[in-house]
C-alpha cells in the first residue's frame, strides 16, 4: 500500500477499554480501522527524513516515566462534532509529552488546543450525531468503572493512502540509555 506524508504519535488503548472503544467506534462509524488510541501528536507532514524524526521522538519520549491514565465521561468537541472519552488523570503527562514532541522535525502549528482524549466518533452525518452521542453515553455508563490505563509506550505511525495507519516504531517511556 502507498503511504502519504502524514505522521502521528499515539498511545494505544489496551485491555477491556480497548475492546469496548474499538467495538463502539465500529458501531458509530463503520469501517473505522485504526485501533483506539490517545493522540499525542496529531497527524502532520514531516519536513525532514523519517529516521531522524523517529530518533528525535524516541530520545524525547525516553525521558518521560511511565504513568497511568484514567478515563472520564463521554464528551463532545462542539466545533468539530467529535464524540470522545475525556481523561480524568494523566492529562498533565500527555500534555507535557505533546509540548516537548511538537518541536524540531515534528513541530507544527496546532489548529486546536491539545486536549488528550479517546475518539469514539467523528465525521458523522449531522442527522444522526445526537443519536450517536446518546448511544456512546449509554454504553459507557453500562461499561461500569473504567480500569486505569498504563502508558509505557507510544507508537510512531504513518498514514496510508486508504486512510489506515501503519505502525513505524515503538517509543518506550523511561528508557534513557545509560552513559559510559
């Protein structure tokens, strides 16, 4: 498959929350193929070479220690009609990583303030949007208390022409190489 010059850095969601969000995303937007995740850097072109950008990201991410994220309620970005799961904890860590990574070869102006979240649905027809929000809220309530998510790895991804994403590299948190 052909790739386009669009790259992102994400933290994949795992465990029961991943199974729930992947299933709900598929119900809200059939054909959603990308696994549920928290975006750390939104899709962007690279101005330089991929190996340098990947190495740059790996060095920066390694300086952060693993941490936990807790999921909150279903919310909506009104200006873009995106349905998402908000975060209750881990926001400061994700924001710090975003701010550090959005520099050098990965730096790009952001069209919106960075708000870490798990997207459930986007690009929905306006006539079904309200029903989709209601469905997402009902199912999330039925899911019950959400377990904490441990973030110890980010993934550098590249977009394919068909809109799917390909994992390029895992970026481990807290893996600063020893000197000497």
